[in-house]
């Protein structure tokens, strides 16, 4: 099993924080447009991480 690097863990934490901020904006602030905008960043960031890891392994 591969160990996670510090950068990968940091990116994962940032993605989780983005998801919680998005949920907060949607539920508490009642601002769905901002919530959707912020909520779309974690999949984009994780996709880039996967892309760079695939490039690194080849």
C-alpha cells in the first residue's frame, strides 16, 4: 500500500474543508449559487491530483 505524501494529505484536507464550507453556505447562509461554486472545486482539485499522480507514475 502506498503511503500518502504531505502534499497529498494537505490537498485532501483542503478538499474536505471546501466541502464543509459549501455545506455551510447552502444550509446556514441559504446561498446555493456560492455553495455550488465552492462545492465544484474539490472534484476539480482531486481530478488534478489524480492526473499528476498518473503522469508521475508513467
